[in-house]
C-alpha cells in the first residue's frame, strides 16, 4: 500500500512491494521542489528503509511534471524567512541529505524530468541513475546566492572541469552529456520507460544475496572516500560478514542443485 509520509501535504509517498521500496517526491505543481515537508519526509523514508530488513533495494522517483526535482522551494524559503526570521535550512532534519548517503541498501534514481540543484544532489547520492532523454542537469545555487558543498563527491564521479563549469556558471547541461561521461547508467524516452528500467535494475539487485549487495555498496563508497590501497584493505573487513554467512554456503548449494538460491540475509 502507498501512503503519505507527511499527511498534511503528501509531499513524499512511500511504498514497499516484494522487497523493493519506492520513494516518490509528490509535489508536481511545484516542480517537485523540496519543501520542509518533502525534506523531512525523505529523511523519514530513509529511516524506514533501514529499519525494515525485508527491504533490499529502493527507487527514488517523483510525480510527472517535466522536472524530477527543481531543488529547494524558493517561495517557501522566502515565506519562512518573513514569518519566522529564520532560514529554511533550520527546519530541515537533514539539510544536505547526509542520511541518504548512509542508507544500507542501494538506491536507484528514476529521474523522469530535469534535475536541478537539490535534484542533482539527490541523484549523486543514489547508486544507479536512470534519466529521461532530452532533459537537463544543473547546479544552479550560484544564481540564487546559495552554495553546493554537497557536490564534492562529484569530483570522483565526473571530470573536474565539468564540475567546475557546473558550479561556477550555474547553467543547465544536456543529460546526454552525462550519459556519455558515465554518470547516468541509462537514458529512456518516456517517464514510464524510466521507471520500468529502474524497476528492472531493482529486481536484479533484490534477487542477489543481500549481504553481498550491501557490502558491495559500502565497500565502493568507502574506497571512493579513502583511496585505493586503504579502500582495498577496508573492503576485506566490510565483506567479512558476507563470506561468513549462511548465504555464502546457500549460493554454492543452489548452484550444485541447479535451483534458485533462497537468501536469508544471515
């Protein structure tokens, strides 16, 4: 069943089916901009995913409106400042989405439109990305006097000159360029095709050994942070639970018995 994280606005929808969680930004009239309710709803979604051990993979998408996410809701930002005297960031549980980066299971971005500012932030925090042909990507904070400290991981994901151009010019770039650079895994022609591709990836991930998948995500992100030699050493420790699990034996048994493995995650 699909339900609202923030009932008063239904800013974020959360659904789980067959081990796959789908998190949907649901503010199409605002181009899926990130309001207080949306930001805090996303935080709650990541908490729920980590608390439910039956969830093995997540998809992040948004309601169709031509934009996956337009970034922070600037109208609400202005209103909140006038009404409270405080910046809107003080009302976010996690202003720069650090909690999202710590989610234990892989997150697939099903981006059915343009991704701008906070939309780009969320896409880089996902582990796989499916985009819509003909859309654009941008880090536009310099146009509104904000900033993009969250963009530093992009230096390990894209060429430095491209990241520098994005941050300094704040101009939008064609998504096809990012597909060529390897930042986008797949491009599709329609929003439904984007979601279908994301679901196919999610099913493939879900059907693999969960401890191996979770260790794979953690080890790769750790190596990106600490470098090759240290990352290699740490990966052995990260994968230890997978090697020592019952699932490691189940994989061999299933192969020998010519059947699909039954993963228990232990």
